[in-house]
């Protein structure tokens, strides 16, 4: 993942309401969650929920699928994994003790 892409994803998640929405969808698993249930669970006004969902869809963190008359939101787990991998990819890379331990091994 590129730095700019990571920044865009993190910026979208930097809003408390969007973070609540995203976490609820991650918890929902592969089945996702209908927008109506998401609204009920998080007690968010429909227009506000729609605005925040649009932002998350635009940056690729979630997707929406219409199932008959129901709009279902799904967390994009591949994007989530890529973002987490980006964040931890160089964990401790500049830590002296970490480098010494690798050299000794």
C-alpha cells in the first residue's frame, strides 16, 4: 500500500462516527449488515449515516450490495489487512536492540 492510500484510509477512519460504522461492519463478518440494522444499532440519523457510508465506500473500506430491497454494507477485509500490514511493516526497524538481536541470532 502506498503512503497516500494509507493516509486516505486513516483520514476516513479518523471520524468517530465513521469509525463506529466501520467497526460494526468488521464485527458483522462476511455477511455484512443491512443499512437499516446499522442505523438502529448505532442510532445515527439516516442522512448522517448515508453521508458517512458514502465516504467509506469512496475510499474502498466498505462496499454496498443490494439484496432485493435491502442495501447491505460489507467491510472490505482485503483493504483492512493491507492497511494493517502497511502500519506494522517496519515495526521496530530502527530500534537498536531489535537490530542487535537479529545480528546475534
